[in-house]
C-alpha cells in the first residue's frame, strides 16, 4: 500500500473549489487482479463538503487525477470538516 500526503486541487462540476489542499491518500493494489483502489481524507472549512455522497474530481501535484465520492464527513474544530473519500475508478 502506498500512503502519502500530497497537495491537490479539488473540483466539483468543473469548478475549482479547493486549491493546493493537503490530502492524505492511500493507494492499494489487489494481489490477484493487480487493480488499484484508493481512498483518503482531508480537512477543509468549505461547506461544499458538509454532506457525504457527493462526487468530486481531484488533481494531485504530480498530475495524477481521478474522481472520488465522499463517504464520511465529520465536523472538527467548529467550522472545519474532516472529509473521508473513496476513489471512483483509476487515479492516473
């Protein structure tokens, strides 16, 4: 499993909503199929993330990109949201 903290931009409906955000991301490779899955988390005060189940596009600083869906959103430190997500398809 590859785990890293990276800078990323996050988009919703082709609109940039987070710029240069630190994201913790894990990429796992299934032993038999070789397919990769990815998931991670980040903290933001952007209210776009207050509900889970929304889809977003992420572009990492190394130009890999993919779409993810939020699967758990918790409030932390008052107005901040701790967002957990799961990748939808490849991160390329």
